[in-house]
C-alpha cells in the first residue's frame, strides 16, 4: 500500500503540473489568436480611413473570405471580395458626401469559438470634420482562420446597442 502511495503521489503532482502548463499554454494561444483577430479590425479601420482621405480602397491586407455573407434587415446576401469592395466604396463615398471624415472603433469584442472560428461584435463611430459624432453603427462578424490567416466570412449590421458583450458578468 505504501509503495503504491509513493508512486501515485509523484504521478498526481506530475499530472497537475502538466495540466497547469497546458492551461497556461492554451491561455497564451487564445490571447495570441485574439490579437490576430484584433489586427484584422485594425486593418479594416485603416482601409476605411485611407479611402476617406485618399479615395483609394487598398486591396491589402485581404480582410474577407472568398465568399462573405452579409445580413441586414432584408434577405442575407452572399458576396465576393470584389463585390464587397465595390459596396464598401459606395458606402464610404456616401459617408464622405455627408461630411464624415474619420471612422473609429468604439468597441471591439472578440470571442474565440474554436481554434479556427471567432466571433466579434463591434461598434464604429463616424466623425465629422469638426470632431462631432455623425453616428454610431454596430456589426457582428464571424471570422475563420485558414493558412492565410483570419478572414471575415459573415457579418450582420445592427444598432450599436445590439452589439454583443463577451466580458464576464460581474
């Protein structure tokens, strides 16, 4: 009995230390992947503001998958990156005509659902040249990780108040 206890005690300590190390590694991986998803949204906003300033929609980095589902108040639509970029160009031209000269994220919340699937719920603020807020808009995104990195595969436009919070409830 004593010999089996002498064997089991070190074994249980080894298993506990392995689980702790695995959890720390997993947490580091989650933080790293979330920062990569965050970079997609940083690039997204950089592209928008570059267009507003320079009337050019940069093609790099690629933000969208080969097919993107857009959900608004109507029927969902499947878009290609080319048709998405055409729509974004028209949308940003419309904002410029209304006096918007800058767009910024008020909130970007990211939840990893799996190692290759993320959900993000964001609020964007659109500013006029004098710094006043023109409006706010919400959108929730599905992203997929592939060998090229994280890409937006679907998104829904909604009121900013409908943005999802992934923060733990206190």
